[in-house]
C-alpha cells in the first residue's frame, strides 16, 4: 500500500497541514522509504532505535538529517516538511498506543525521527 509505514490518517492530516496534495504525499513517502530502507543497516549501526515492531523501526537522528534526505530525493522544502512531519506524527501515534507518548515527545525536543518499514529493502 502506498505511503507505508505511515498510516493513512496521518498521511491525510499531514498533507493538509503541509499544503501538499493528499495524492502526492504517499508517493513522496514511498520515495523516502526507498532511500531510508536502502540505508537500514547504517541506521541500525549509527542511530538509537527508539521503537521497533513487525512493521517498522523508528530511529532518532540529528537535526538536519532530513535536509540530507531531501537533497537525495530532490523534493521541495514543502514536500520535505510534509515527509518529516509524517514521520513525527507516526512516532507520536506509536507513543499513544504504547503509553510512551511523553518519552517520545521528549525525544522530539532534541532529535528527529526516521520511520523505516520492515518490508522496505
């Protein structure tokens, strides 16, 4: 499904907040997943893994990391903002589901999340 591992409701809300077409954001997320998934082992070696389940892994990266990803994806600032925001919102949703919301919100004060689907190669 397009846009995975970011949930559909998050994609819709994020697209609206970022002024990106709701039909465009899943494609952007898929492109980002292709880049992120190809670097999964590097993320596992170099970054803290904050959360993992059967469908995804979440890593905490330094601020500015998304700028590097955006350059690799060749996206606009608005598109990159939407991708980054979708990853943040997915992390917060996971926090609510696992009773770790406060922990995850605190983590977002100092680092950015990167969500990588486990079925991405």
